C-alpha cells in the first residue's frame, strides 16, 4: 500500500510519525522517571516517618524512665505512699489511703509532666492513680510492660492500649529501706498531636493500630475521617499485616504505601503504621505527563499542518525531476534545472540537469548527423562496376584504344587453377582502376590481352588519357613484378556484346584492333608503343616524348612514347597541413597512386578515396583475408619518395599505438606492399568535422559542446602518454552517425625534418590557421599548443567563421600574437557568454593564460549548459 502513496503523502506521514514517536518516547521517559522519583519519595517519606517515630518513642521513653526514677527514688514520695497504704501494697489493698496517693500523684503529674500515674501492688493490681477511667483493684498484670516488671522486679517500659487509647508507660518498683511494697506506673498519651508532629517532620501519615482480638483497629491517626474509614475497610481485608517491609494499600481507589512496626519490643500490643499516598506523589508527574500529552497532540497537529504546507514544497523538486524523467523517456530533453544550495536535492538536481544536458546534446548531434547523412556520398558508389561494363550497349566511335598484353603471369602458371584465376582477376582490377580514372573501360579480354577504350570528345584527348593510363599501369605492374607490353592506336571501333548459345562477352572490332594485334608482339615489357596515326596526334603535345625503336619481333622501327607527368593531380586546400616548399628529393618513379578498384598485394581491395591532406591520402579498403572494412593511409604519389615523410608515417603508428580510447581512431599496423607504404586503421562510417562545417556553416551549441568534450577527452589521454597532436583541425576529427567523435592523424605529433639540396632544413609545422603562434614561430610546443588549436576550432564550430583568415603565414602569426580577432558574440549574439570566455581563454597568445591542460578545458566546457 505504501508504494501507492505519493512521495508528499509519505513525507507527511513520516514527519507526523516521527513527531508522535518522539513525543511518545518523551512521555514514556517522563512517566518512567516520574514513577521512580515518586517511588523514591514515598519510600523516603516512610523511612523518615519510621525514623521520626523511633526518635519520638525513644525520647518519650527516656522521659518516662527519668520521671519514674525521680519518683520511685524520692524518699518523701515513697514514704508517703508507704504511710498512706500502711505498708500493705505487696499483698493487696489493706485499707490504703488512696485519696491521698491520688492527690500526691496529681501534684507530681503537674510538676514532672507525665499524663497519668498509677500505683500497683506487688501482684500488679491497681491501688490508685490519676487515670480516672480505671477502677481500684484492677488487675494490670496482663499488660506486657507490667508483666515484665513483675517477673524481673525491675523497671520496665512499653505500650499500653486500653479503651481505644494508646499510651507509652514505664513501670518502676517502690521500695523503702529495702522493703518492697509495690510499683509505680507512669504514662504518656500517644495522641493525634504527637502523630501530627511526626507527620510534619516526615511528611507521611501515621496511625497506631490495636492488634488485640485478632483485628487491626486504628486507635489514633493523622488521617481524616474519610481516609480513616478507607483505612479500616482496607485493614479489614488483611489477615496479617506484614512488618519490616512496605506494602500497598488501596484507600478509596487511591494507591498508598504503608510500613508497619510493632509498638515497643512486645508483640500483640499494637502497630505503628506509616502511610503515604503514591498517587499524590505521582500527581505532579501525572500533571506534567498530561501537559506533555496535550503538548504532543498540539505538536502533532502542528506537525501535520506544517507537513501539509512543507511537504509539497519540499517534494516540488522531486516532482519536477519525475516529470522531466517521464518527458525524457519520451525523448523530450528540453527541461532545465537550476540547483540551489549544496544539499542532496541540489546535488540530485545538478546531476539530473547534467544528464538531461548530455542527452539533449546527444539527441541534437544524432539528429544533426542523421540530417547530414542524407547528403553524405555513399562510398559503395565508388566501387568498381567492371562486371557490367563489358556488357555495355553496342556503339561505334572514334577513340583511342589501349592494348595490354600480359607476358608473365607472376607465378600464376605454377599456382593452382583457382589461385591463377584469382591472380589474373587482380591484374584486371588493377588495370581497370586507372582506366576508369581516365574515363576508359575494358571493352574486351582475349587470353592475356586486354583492350581498353576511352570516352572523349576528340581522338587526341582520348590518346592523352590512354597514355596516362598506360603509364600508371606500367608502374603498378613493375611494383607487382609483372611483365606487361602496351600499345596505343586510334580510330573508329565498334564495341558491344558478343552472344552465343550459353553465354556472352564483350567484344571490340575495327581497324585499331587489327593494328594493335600487329604492334603488341613488337613491344618489350615497360615500353609503350603507338601506331603512326596515334604518333601524328601526339607529337606536338607538351610533356610527351616519342622515339624510334627496333621492334622485338621483326626488328623494324616502331614508335615508343613517354609521358612526363604522373597520373592524377592532388588538390590541396588552404587548410592542408603546411609542408616546407623546397623541391622534393628525387622520388622513386615506381611510386603510384592507388585508385578505387585496385587490389593491393592481393589482400586489400581499394574501394574509394575517403580524403586527402597535404601529405597523405586515405582510402576505404576491404581486407579480403579478414573480410572487413579498414582505412588505408598512404603518402601522396608526388611525396612518396620523401624519406622524412615516410618516417612520419611510421612515427604516427608508434605514437598512435600508445593511445587506446573510444575517441581516438585506432591504428592497426604499418606495411609496404607493391612498393606502396601504408598504415592500416579503423574504418569509421561517418564524416569529418570539415564536411560538417562545409554543409552547415556552424554547429548548434549543444552539438558542438558534445563534440569538443570528446576531443578534450581524447587529447587528455594522448597528453597523458606524452603525445602532442600538433595538428588539431576539422579534417582530423571524424564523426560517427551516433555523434561519437574520433580524433585522428597523429602524423606530425613530433617534428619532421626535411632536406633539399640547400643548406637549410624545413619542418612540418601543422596547419597555419589552427596552429598557435609559438608553433608557427618554430618554438617548442606543449599541451597548451593543442589547446590553442582547439580554441580556433571551437571558434569556427560555434560562429561559422575562422578568427584568422590571412593567407600569409607571417601576417597570420602577427595577428595571433596581438590577439586581433572579432569576438565570437559579435558573429553570434546569442552565444553563451561562458562559452565565449572559454574560447577566448584558449586563443591567448601567452600560453600561460590558456587552460593548462585538456582536462582543465573539459572541466570548463562541462560547466556550460545550453
């Protein structure tokens, strides 16, 4: 049931319960403590009462004994009594003058202070006395104190209860000149006045009980009439009153405690009873408890009221978080929370706001990437379509035809039939790729010969393209150890499909084909021959050299052609990594650019070109052995002979292998196949940040912040491994469709020296527009240099502009040192001020003023919420 209650109701019930429990505990403690205090007070009162009674008893007995001694030893008194009785006391009354004795005792009563006096004969019978209620010759020998004196013929004391009255008495023998003639009994009343004195001192009620006749009858007491009646009723139900310990009594429903002591040392004379009301002692505590319970009820009501008022307010942040969580579950991350204070609710609010911000950023960048992915070129479109090109529709055209004859299969003859076919297919793919790059296609295959036709507006242009293809194919064959013979012709040909009953194949007919069939046997491996008609079209072309050579088969003169330019021209952008502009060292002429469709080393099938920078080209490839997609990075053909750049390629894999993180592109291995050095790396289906910026100008703040936090994470991992990137820019950041960012290209993570024929050295210094001033000036760099590049990249991401647009590196360096750029908010007024502060701090010319590390930059970015 508790699960069905709202959080507010739970707070209400819990707070009320806590108040009630606390007050109940306080009441219980108060009651328990009060009970103990009351019990102690009652017992203390009883103890004091007994002590006071004992004190009064002892004092009064001492007084009586002193009085008895004074009279019993007074010769005049004894003689008077003896004369008045005629010495007849020991045996009984023999005509004694009782009146005179009474008068004398009356005089002594007034002088000494006893309440009554009696003269007894030797047998304990009353002779006379001042106690008016007693008659002469009354036998008092049964009174315990008198009996004790008769037995010992010595003085004695005790209590005497008679006719509803209690007395303290002493009995002393009377003797004259060693002649014994009776006893003197003196007494003091035990009346209410005496008991009131005991009560005043002890605080307890007092009663004297007559125990004769097997009953307990109150003789004298300090209790009022109502309490006395209740005491008589309570005693009537008691068979034996315990002595020597406290026992409870119920007087009219009121709880009392009593303590009984025997009167004197004799039994069955009477009891002295001390009583005190336990309920009265507890009265104050019960009043306190009642007040406390009343206060508890009031406090509980107040607590309920306060809970009803406070609970919704206290639970409001949690309700808002719950509503936001439900909205987030539906994909709505728009809610914002501002935590107040530093308590647990504030911490929870801050954490939830951070979570929503992360989800908002992730959702925004995923939507953003999904929208851009619609315009992302499909790399599969670049793959070879050689299987269908042979089946093109029939057509007649005037064009160049390249004939290629494979003289040596590179070991295919000694291989198995399956292996031989596979090697031949690789040969065809590697021939087809450069042909397609020049607008050509394989029109026919016959044995070891391949015929390629080129599409062009005129025959001369098609010849130039065919020559470029032939030059590239020759380089590829040389790298693979294949002996190829090539020849070029030009003229009208017919292409189409030759069909027969069970199959079809591409066919090529025309005069150029017959010319190639005659010319190819005259060619030697590595030499490109041309027909006379083709020679007339090429002879005046710049960069083309033609010479006469003896034919290999007939020995007659044939035309051989050379092209001075390599196939393909790289197109570097202004944001390419800057390399020294000195002439390249002599390059190996066998270096060649990879093209889609080629198969490298029989293992890597080149599918498409992913991108190119200042030094290298990255291809998408399929590892045919592992059947998975990878990325291959190679140096550009025109830079392939530069040993320093080759060392940089090797340095990149050494450095990148130190870093393993989801935001860093994984590097697999370095290799060199068919004279092509490369590094293999993780293939990521996505787009670079450069592509993103080119298509969307600037990024939404949430998406940009998420990307930059991932960049900082990657840099932090790299810096922890003592690796500086030194070329942070949009081209080197790959974004997956999920929005995950991967930092790549550690190719210049350390200085790269290049030399030319002169006496000076040049260095790769990164990309000028993103590099910090100290890097452009050739000074030592550290982690803060990468931070500067991050600042430039953030500026571009959030404003769509670059802070420094100069082409001249010197002027650019000068402006960076002066921090001469437009503030980001002047481009985007609604850009968060906190984000602008971070960007500006990264662009400080003084590196000590920049964030000290990638971790510090990431912390600053995490504090920004959009």
